[in-house]
C-alpha cells in the first residue's frame, strides 16, 4: 500500500513529507494506522546526526497510538480494529529477560530493531528517491512518523478504545518513562523526599508520579525558571534554580531542604554533571539516584566511590522499567480515570506537514510535547 510519511533522508536535514510504499505484515507482524504521534527529543537526537547508531533514510517517531488494520499469519493477541500503542521496548514474555521478571529489556527482536529492520532483517518501507526506489529504515521498531507502519505483535500494547489517540500517544514514551521511573525503578514510598533534575516532558511525569505515590517533599531543579509554574501544578513543593543558588550549592540546598539528602533523586536532563549532583544529593546510607536522561554519545559519569561506599545507589531506567504490553494499558486506564494528567503537557498539535515545526518549538523551549495528528 501507499501512505504518507515524514522521511529523514540524511542527518541534519529537515524531514520531508513523502508518499512511501508499505509492505503488508509478515508472520507475527501487524499493520497499524497511526492516528497520532508525539515528537520527542530522541527523534531529534537521531535526526541531528548526534546519535552514532542513527541510520538513514529512516522513518523516525516512537511515541504513537493507532488502530490495527491488518494482522500477519500467526498473530493471536491482536485483531483488526484493536487500538494499540507501539512499544520501542517490546515484551515477548518468552526470552530470558522477560521470564526473569527482573527487567523490561526484552531481547527477542533487539538485534534487528537496532539495525532499523524487522525481525526477518528486511524493511517494510520503501520510497522513491534520487536514483530510484530505496528501502527506508524503521526506527526504534516503531516509525510512527508514517501514517501506516508495521510492527511485530510483541511490540504493541492493546489499549481501551475510548482513550483519545492524541493524548495517549504520549504514554508510548514520556509518560511511561517518568511514571515508571518512580513506580517500577525507584519504588518511591509514601513520605519519601524526592528531587527531580530537569522539569521537561519526562521530569514533570516523575513529579506527578511522586505526588501520586504520596511523596513528602518534591524538589524540582531546572535552569529555566519558567518551568517552575507547571511543575508546581504537577506536585513540586520546592524549586531550585542552579543559576540563582550557585551550581556548586545545589546539593547543599537539597540536603538543607530534606534534613540530609533526598531519599530518591532523578536525572531528567541527560547532563552527566547533573547526574553527579543527583547522586550526591541522595541521603547517606540509602538514597537512590535514578538516571533517566540519555547523555550525548561518549559522555561518562563520575563520582567519588565513597559516595557509594556510604550507601548511595546509582541506577538507570529505560522506558520507566515498564513491561509494555502489561503496564501500558494500565497507565491508559490511570489517565482515563483521572489519576494522571496528560492534556496540559501536550502544548502543541499539528498536521504531519508541519512536523519540522515541532523540533523548532522543542529547541526554543516553548513546548513540553508536540503531537502530530494524522
Ligand atoms: P526536556 O528538554 O523537555 O527537559 C529537560 C529539562 O532539563 C529542561 O527543562 C531544561 O531546562 C532542564 N535542564 C537542562 N540542563 C539542566 C541543568 N544543567 N540543570 C538543571 N536543569 C537542566 O527533555 P525531556 O523530554 O524531559 O527528556 C529528558 C531526558 O530524558 C532526555 O535526555 C531524554 O533523552 C531522556 N529520555 C530517557 C528515556 C529513558 O527511557 N531513559 C526515555 C525518554 C527520554
Ligand atoms: O535492550 O539494550 C537494549 C536496548 C534498550 C533500548 C532502551 C532505550 C531507552 C532509552 C531511549 C530513550 C528514548 C526514547
Ligand atoms: Zn522478551
């Protein structure tokens, strides 16, 4: 079939809207009509060329929601008409990692997904370019910047049909990452003191989850004071602007507010110096720091080992530790039941033709999340 897609032809070049060909789903695969997709920093990171694993040409996008239009042979858990959220972290329920129940990093299709291909090592996308038709790579196994995309069955969470696509697409990455980091990875307890570095699309979801589980102090840290207002609405109790207090005083400021350090801290900036501050702002003996931010290629983290010897714990989280097919439908329910807020985080919507504007808004710090509605 043919469909419209925003194609990334080369690093550093804007996406262009093209008519592409999509091959039908093969065994174990599903054709999805994408109804809405968020535009996330990770899409831009790859488009910019900074991602050493970025492949071109590709169809980016990994934060979508849509409807199953066709199922391949052997698909049993999904049927035509089901509403789904694509998962860049699949859940096969059969690999060593899935069976262990210790991690969400399913390995079933990891090798081919990382190469921009479907599990049989081919692409379902092609496009006429200079010099004829070219195969186009998949991205994070999702490619939600195409109106129709193909995914393995194990990379789709089936969700309720009354949930609005233009809101729940954000559960495909940002919401689940922030909320899952609190609930699955840190397991923040009621009454805990929490500090969140970076009050963007991820940090705000960390804050709302911390409030949901009954955290006591929820301290937000951001260089941009304009971020404080929204963060307060989501549950932030105290704000620290490193520029105002002095960057070298941030850890002390958190220790002062919490009587010795936070029980849990979260990095949602991707800056390795901030990751160090977050670790060192943890309470001696038990504080845990969760790295959510993805640092630029080649960056390394450092602290004095004595910080760990004296009981602080450094952890990371991918997709909030969520097992997508199991946990994502529950998060959709939380949204529909009013337990979590999404609407006000989606600050901009646009048609596919204007997708490059979403990147402009991101860089100008004007958006929390932009959503493309097909
Ligand atoms: P964002 O740009 O919306 O928010 C980042 C915030 O950090 C901004 O408000 C910015 O002002 C603030 N900031 C930047 N430098 C700072 C500093 N030195 N001190 C304090 N605040 C600072 O980004 P986002 O969408 O919220 O994503 C945050 C990070 O999470 C990114 O690195 C992204 O790649 C990563 N991420 C990780 C996962 C995962 O599964 N681990 C999933 C999605 C995104
Ligand atoms: O299993 O090794 C693996 C790959 C896991 C990929 C998880 C990606 C998490 C961070 C990506 C952030 C953006 C959306
Ligand atoms: Zn698995």
